[in-house]
């Protein structure tokens, strides 16, 4: 996606948060009796969500104000009851769920995405290959040079510089960090017993950037840098991304097809009572990209404001029906049809207060 296209989507999303009182009497907001919905959270799906919110406002007049502040911030704001929905790339823990002030929170996957390993090596052309254990050692700080023998062994015929490896990571609580650290914990015992998995981990080395956009910006500016970002942000910044060795031993670049392969068969394996807090990192299959994940919307099961609740449910039904059709154009993989249908049915379990609103 071009930088111009990305900026246009962001501006469109901001436009749809304008006050209803500025609409003409015959405008879409007045026709629908629009009640604004507010959300906050993950930066990982923001390019797609901004498109969804803009299109949905045009079609229905419902304005959705979404702040892309990171999964940790979205969870906190929903738990405090300051937004109508949250968004996260890492499922909430049991402890986080227990602290929510509005009761039980439900997880609704929306699309799937890839966390890419982006880098800035100006004189390196062609494909860069990395394995899970090598990526873990880079982010642990035990691999310090780009021409380290472990990287060289994965890249025969590629001339790698003797320059320092400069790690860039998230500085904020992040679902993208959860996905990435979940993957590292799955492929590296040293990582699992050290920093571990979480939305915010104690990074042994590196520079911090806020949001996917902050990490991508740092990588773009610093020769020798390497970091993890959602695929759309790597493409927006024209950053090269590594092919990662998957569980089958194949080197796979992040792509819609490779993310879809990672999710293949998930629907058939999900139990009827699943809460959808599931991981698909390091999935089996020769075509699977190993750092893939669902991203989730978070909503309270019991909705106190009946008017907002109906607006929210209607939007989510639209997203689970029509939103997936827009996913591939923005480098996300749509949900498998069977999962999307199960989630649409699950919307009926959201309870709406008779007296709220």
C-alpha cells in the first residue's frame, strides 16, 4: 500500500469522528439517529479498521472514533469503561479479564495478519533468510553483527556487512509485541525462560518506538536496524522483510496466502465453547508463515447502553460479513468463512440492557 493511500485512509477515519451536529438535516447522521461509538487499541489492524470505519460511516451515518494507541491501552480503556470497544492483537489474560469493571469481556477475531521482520541493510539485495532461534538471539542481544556466522549460514551467496545489529522494539504495551514474543517463546527456550511472552516485555537490547508506525519509522531511518512490525507498515515504509523458517523447515515470506495457510484448519479444531483466545504462531504446514495471528475486537457481554449496543452489534455484523472482503487489499487475511459464520452467531449472545440508552 502506498504512503498516499495509507494517509488517505487515516484522514478518512478522522473525518468520520466529526460531531453529528455539523451534519445537514438530511445528512446520513440525522437519518440514522447516529450515536457515536468510541474504541481504542491495536495499531496492528489500524490501516484496515480506518477503512472500515470510513466506509461504514458513509453507508450508515454511524461515526466510529478509534484511537490507535496499542493493545495494552485499548484493554485498559475498555476495562475502565471509557470506550465502547477495545482492540488487541494479544488475547487478554485471565487476570486482565478479572479486572474489567463492566463484567465479562468477549473476544471477536476480525481478520488475520502477519508480523514481519523488517530491516535496513542498504547494500544487501535479494532475500534475507532468518530462523526462529536466530531471531531470538538477535533480540536477546547475543547476535551483535550482521555477518554473524549464524546469519551467514542461513544466507549462502549473500554478502552481509560487518556492521552492528540495531534492534528496534515497541516501547508501549502492544499486541504486536505479544504475537512476536509468543512466537519467540515457541521457538526459543532461552526466550521462553527469559523475557517470555507478553504485551510488554523486558527487552534485553534495543531502541523503543511507539506503535507499529514508530518502530517502522526508526527502522527506516537507521542503517543496520531490524525490528518487528505488522506487514502493512513495512510495505507503507518500503521496508524489506525477511523470509522466516517455519515449523516445516521452509523459508516463507509474509503474505496473505501464507497467513491463510497458517490458519488453515483452525475452524475445524475449535471446540464449540471456544472463547477465541487462541494462538496460531509456528503453525505446521510447508506454506505457513510462522508469525501469524488473529486480531480481536473486545466487547462487554452485558451492554448497559441499549442504543450504543445495537450500533456496535450492527457494525460488528457488517465487519464479519462485508469487512473481510477488503482485507486482502490492505495486506490482511480474511477469516475462514466457517469461523466468520460462527462469530456472527456469537453476536446473539451479547446481552442488551432493556433500560439503558
